[in-house]
């Protein structure tokens, strides 16, 4: 299993939103993006920016911190935004139906460590790492599925 990686430097929330908006058109039904990083790293900001791009219309994109999951209808597929922070173990994920969504929705999952070994192997992982400067982040995109290399090639060059 080969792991590929692409690191990008974000100097502002606008940079982070731009990276998310560039990724969004590449996503389709059955794609999962796992978002890692500490509290306040920008996982929800990244996800909201991507979802707004996918939906193509302004919509309120609340954090699913308390609801666990927010879903949206888009022309491409149903979109799931899951925040698993409050879950205790992977067994609780079954109760919210996330496993089925991995098959036919576009899924964004914050705190994917709660999935344990059940995370989709074809997922794209985005790790947001805060840096010394308050708004600076390194966004590390990593994957094992070779299709991500082709999809991501050149999209962040502009």
C-alpha cells in the first residue's frame, strides 16, 4: 500500500477556504474526506468552504458538533458533514448511518480517529497543523488510493 502526500501552506482562513474550494469540484458520490487536527485547526472552516462550493448556492452550514451529522442535497450527491468528537467508540458510528453514507454520499468526517480501523481505505485525509503564526496552517493531503494522485495533480498550483 503506497501512501502519497501533498503539503500546502495556508497563511489565512481565506487560503484554507481556497484550498477547500479547489478540492470540492473533484469530489463525487462515494468519496470521503477525513479531517484531522487539534481543536481550532480549521477542520470545520475547510469543510464549510468545500460544501458551499459543492452546493453552488449560499446555505447556512452549521457545525455538526452537537448534532453529530449535518446532511445536504447537492446536484452531485448527498453531502454528509460528520463531527465525531463526542462519540466514544466506532460502534456509535453505526447508529448514525455513516457507514452507508460512505458508499453513496460525499462525506467529510472530522475526528476520524473515532472510526478506529473502520475508516474507508479509499479516503483522502486532510491534516490541518497550526504553525507558530496564529493563522498559519500546513494542510497535508494524504492518500493510499492512487486515484487521488491523478485527481489532485496541479489543482493547487494556481
